[in-house]
């Protein structure tokens, strides 16, 4: 029989008997002309593909269900359909590419024979389990993903190196599962298919290497050849079988890249990006240019949103983290997102002149991302910069806030201002003077401890004098838009220094507002993390805050109960008040209710962080300042709470940012040497199954080998105060 005749019969026959029959002698003397791929192969009516719209779908059984014979049969039903689809696609290859090399076509024919045999073997075992082929809905995904191929290379990349490579994982994984439940016969069948698949993948890899562009690595060529929705994510199963891939001929670099690659297989992803300069862009407009150190810090921490997102979400970066670093995170139990590179400088360079044109060119990855369905856009902060960057993606959104105006507008911008936070707190305190003599008012600060916004030097001097007249001799002056305690000066001296005066004059000359407030004797700093949803403001949890003597951010701490209650250190400040816990909870409930109304009015949706602290008055009594500033964005506190989801029950966590100067002062030459020290002194200890969690140890959250300005570190232990 001619190869063309056989391929036509396999592809178009409507009975399994015809599709699975192959003569012993097949010639290829009349390959004929290329055909157009049909919408679907010929099949018996009961095996026709079910569309997603039909609602007919069969759930893939897991290992835990294999002790039930019928469930084993259902799983084999999936496998039989996959093998039949592979058989049909190989027949299509022979008909689509009659001019392909003869040796290639002979290899396809041999693989087709193997797939026919696999199908027959699955049918026999499936029927022995009481399942008939076609009594369950069958998917046509393989066909839809591969049948549009325009070259033999497409076939090799899509079927041999994607779906058949994935079967190296599935066959081995489920062979072990069947053996565990005592089904030795099916386990042996899967072992046989596993060995065959190694040969199929090796065959595909041989031809792929022959056809790829000179100078391309296997991985680069593979990624370039695949067309969405196919991606390397489809080339692996539950666990990565390194042994099988080595046997098929893949090199170590390819296997390492595949191990850390991630992309959604169907769930609509959200898109995250780290843009720490949103406040500066709001305050200064397009004139803002990050200095060298700021830009480097942003590059160092660009991948931090990976710890905020769910598996298969997307993180935009200028450069994807190194494979070795990502492998370490995955080994520690962290799920990896899909990284999309947007080009060097896109996230950190100024947006003006020739740079603007370059940035538009560098956003080459965004159109491809825009062609996909996306859930939500989740920048670190909504501002002019994130709107500009993410503009190409708004048309692809399926979730809330599908427009730029709905994500950031003139009502949201003031929420970033410390002046707005001060006025919000003052209004809250006035409304919260529950009763003039009520004890509940005694645990919170008074309006006199709240900052005052000023727009001129004379107003600033008057505010400073008024604060000192009330007995607060130390004063802090902040720029209304600042980050992590920076852009502030502390007035300890009785008289204003000339440098301090010039600093304020410079701010006013640039049109910036300042906030003047008393410097209070802080005892405990903490944060409240919330999420503004369409239904209202939702509590995420609390974290402890560690600030330095200047009030600048150092670290966040969290314990298992922080998501439910105020940090114990806060409550300890009010231990002499038996009703302190109830009073504090009442205060924050009232504050959240008031803030919710403000955020609704601004039409804001997204993360919110509130910094607060407990301070001690001269008479020794503690009071709460429930708002230092309100941040309508992600914060390191929110990041800490998300990291705590990877921590074993009962353990505490601490997130810390370390700069090079701090580490050198501690005797470490660079970030790499410090990371090595961490690995020796605080090795990770994991526990739990099937997803391990961190019981103790420390892990770097950005790559020490690439970091130049700052290193993010997460410590886990029984008491983070000792870490």
C-alpha cells in the first residue's frame, strides 16, 4: 500500500478498525500533492470532538482515584484518545508535506504504527476496566493545536517536542500510580509506552536540530517555533522526568529552562509589574527621571511580584531572572509565574525624547501578550507610568477595570499624598471622639499629633512653631509624595538650620507640598494590609514594621495569627487596659469603614496598605496613631503576608531589604558572599506533602548574582526577632 493511501484512510476513516489497521509493507512512490487540513479527522460519531460550548467535559482523574477500577478506565479513556489524535496528526503530516525528506516521512510512518499500537493497548485495558471508547466526551485540543502546522518543523515542535515530550512525564507518573494500587498490567503497559515515547522524542529532536537556525540553542529554537496557545508549559507534566529527557537527547540547558518555564494552560492570567516610581510620576509628571541608584534598585527588585501572583500569572520584567535562581525558588516550593520581557530600560528609563521612541519599540512583547485573554492588570501601583506601560493590554481584559480611566484617574492621584493621609486621619479622629469623656478615645492620638500640610516656607515655620508650643520639641517635615521614609528631614535643633531651610525652599520652588508633624516616641510600628474590591474593603492582615531611627523602612515581620489579629506587640503596649483589644479593633473597624467610602468615591480598586504605630507619651501612657500614611498600592507588608502562605504552621517570617553598604559593614564582600553565608548559617528546612512549606531558614528573593543595589531576603523561624 502507498503511504498516501494509508494516511488518507487513517485520517478520514470513520471506524476504529480502519484507522488502526496498517499493512506490513508501505511504499512512498506517489506522495501526491499537499492537502488542506480538515476541521477534524473522520471518526465514529461517538468519538467526535466535543466543543467547549457544549458543556460536555470529562474531568481528568488523579492518582488518588486510581484505587477505583472504573476511574482507572476513565483515565485510560483520555490516554486512548490522545494516542488516536497523535495517529491522526501523523497521517495529516504525511498528506500535508509530501515533499518532506523521504527519511523523515519513513520516521513519521513508523511513529504512526507505534501510536496505533498504543491506542489498541489502551482500548483493551480500558474495556477490561468497564469503560467503552466513546462513552465519555473526547477533546480535540491536540488537533486544534497542531493541525494548523505550515511546515514539518511546526509538527516536530508541536507534537514530538511538546505533547510527546509531556508524555515522558505522564507515562512515568501514572505507571507508578497504577503500580501503587496493584494494577501491574497497566503499569507495564505505561512503561512500554514510556520507552517508545523516548524514541519518538529523540526522532523529533534529531530532525529539529537539523532544521533549526544556525547558532540557535535548542531552547531558543523551540520557543520560537511554537505558536500560542502552545508553549513549553505543554511539554511537561506533573513532575519533570529528567532521566527520560536525557535519554531522548536533550541537553542540560534545555531541561533547566523547561523546568522553570511557566505559562497558563487555560486559566486567564493577571499581569503584574513592579513600578516603584508611581508616586514620583504623580508628583513630578514626565519630568521625573530616576537617578542611577533608583533605577538599579527597580531592576534588582523587578521580579518581586512573582510572590504576589498565582501560578501561571504573568510578571513583566526587563530581564527574566536567571535559570539557576528560579530553580532554587521552585525547589523551595514556590510556584513560578510566566515572565514576559519588555526590553531593557522600559521599566526604569525616563520617558522623553528619543527614549520614548525606543521604549515604544522595546514593548515588542506586549502585542503578543495583548493577543491573549487576560484577567486583571496588577501593577505595584496605579499611576501615569503603569497606565502608559500597560495601555496595549486594556483591550484584552476580562476582569474588572478594563479601561485606563477606571484604573487611574484624578480622584485616585491624591490618595498617594501624605497630606491626604493626614487630613483623612484628622477627619477620622474628629468623628471618632465617640463621647468626650469616653475611655475609648484615650488610646488613640489627638488631632494635635496629626501632620499639617503646608505650601510655603512661612506656613511651614508657623506649623513648626505651633507644634513646639504644644510641647513637641522634635519635628519631622516630609514631602507629600515620598517612599519608605525618604524625602524627609528631622528638626532636632531648637533653631532651623540653613540646610533645612534650603531643603524646604527647594521643595516649595518645585511646587511640592510638605507635611509638618511632631516626632513621637515610637514604640511599635506596624501595617494593615487591605484589598479594595467591588464588594468593599477586605482585610488581608497585619505585619510588624521595623524602621530605623530616621523612620525609614527596614523590614516587615509576620506571624501566623497576623492575618486575624493585631500584632501581639501592639496589644502589649496597652496591657494595663483590660479592654484594649476591643478598643483597638473598634478603632480600626471604624477607620476601615471610613476609608472604604473614600476609596469607593475615587473608584479605586486594588491593594491598600496603612502604616501605623504606637507611641509613648511623656507620662508613660501609650497611644495609637492609626494612620501614618495610606498607600493605595502594593507594599512590602502585603508581600510579606503573601510569602507567609509558603511558611509552615506556627513559624514566623521576616522580609528585609539589605543594601551593599550594610552587608559590607557586616563583613560580607558582596551579595553573593552574603547569600552563601545565609545558605550555610540558615539553610532552608521544608516540611509537608505534597506541597512543602518552609519551617525555618532564609531565602533570597532576588538573584544575588545580578543584584547591584539591594537584596531582598525572607527569614523564617520560631521567633523572627532573633533572626
